[in-house]
C-alpha cells in the first residue's frame, strides 16, 4: 500500500514524476491519490477571473488573450528594459501561473516577466482534443507573439514546462535567446520510468509506474501526449539546467535509487541543448526549486537574461 512510504516522500515522487502539485497525497489518503490534482500549497495565489484584453493593449496583470481560437490566461508584470529579453515562465503539469506568482513578482523588479496557463490548465480554455508537443508549441508561439512581439525571449520552465521549453527552443532560435530548466522532465522520461520500474514491480512502485505511463499517454488535464525524443541543439544560447539536490526519489522502496540516477542523467542530457550550457544543483531543494530555493531559480534566470541581452561578442 502507498502509505508504507512516508507521506513527504510520496508527495515528492508524485510531483517529480508528473510535475504536479499534489493534494490527497498524504499518509492517510493515498488510496485516493490523484497525481494531477491542483496544489493547495500556500505559495499559490487565487486564480484571477478576467475578460479578454484588446490585442493592442500592453498586458499588465492577469488577463485572457485569444490564441488559435482559445482563451489563454496570461499574466505580465515589470517593465521592459532596453536590450533585455522578455522572460516567460512555464509551469509544471497540474499547476498554473498562480503557483509562479512569487517568483514572477521577484523577477519583475528588474525584468519584463510573463507567465500563462496552458490549455487545460488554470483559467485557460480546455483543448479541443488530444494535444502533442506541436500543438502546445503553437499556443506558446501565440502567447509570445502577444506578450513579447519582436523582442527576444528567455524561457524558464519547471518540470513539464521545462521539457516544453527545451523542445520549443531549437525550432525557434530566432526568438528564444536563453533557457532555464528547473528540474525539467527528462527527454527520455517514458523509457526511464519503464526501465527503472519494471512491469514485474508490485505495490507503490507498480502504481507509480502505471499512473505515470498513463499521464504520458495523454491522461492528464492538458490531454497532452508526451513522447521521448533526442535533445536537439538550440545553438549557442545561454542555458542553465538546475536539478534538485535532495535525493528524495530514493525513498521509493527498491526502485528509488534507479529513479534518482535516471533523473540525474536526464538533467545532464539537457546540456546538449547548447554549447553554452551549465548544470547546477539546488542543494536544499526537492522538485519545486523555485519554491524551496527561490533565490537559486531567480539568480539562474537573471544570469541567462543578462547574457541573452548582451551584445554579441561584446560589440
């Protein structure tokens, strides 16, 4: 039974494997665990209801914009400085832009920062049907067109948001000038789970395997099918990969150490995104680095934004 794993470890496992904020994931209610339930973390702020904003208005605060026939909930704050890129934050699966409010506020003191709810998340519309990476990328393009226009962009993504950002950047090198991946879902996560936890596994490991495989097959609020793929190069843009430092995945009986090893390998693999990439560890953090150690996330994003806004070769 799942309650055999201590509650904090199970919650962490849920969050890392799926990238979701988990409710009902505690020692007393694990049989009813919904790995994609919204987070009740005090770090989150209430969602804001708003009407669609006119297409030529500068977005300030939270509003809805029209993208490919859908209403997408976006939030922007801070002023655009000369030569500085617009920072766009991408949330993990099961989360929304409300969970990013704290880090967005901090970053907006020196930067123009925006976040958005993907279709099926937060206050955005539901998708018309199943989505793939191309579909979620099309929505991201529409958001960038609206919030950044012709300005350069730095994408900072957590968990699934990091995977989406990393898949998007190589195909959009004209506008994405920097990346920050905060414990991003590895590019080979489906194979990693299948290998780390075999079909013969029993108990909590078997449940974790089955639920995550289902999520990757599209059984999630975004109806997003997530397939494995090679890490493609985005050129020489600045990239910072920040991984969790607390090895809590090891708490899963028998298979936990394998998951930790696979996750760490997946973080290293992201370095192939750029010839100007760097891997660091948030030593005191579990999966939610921007919550556990917000200063680490903020510093990484500001470093990349500064490099992305610097003139080429200092000229």
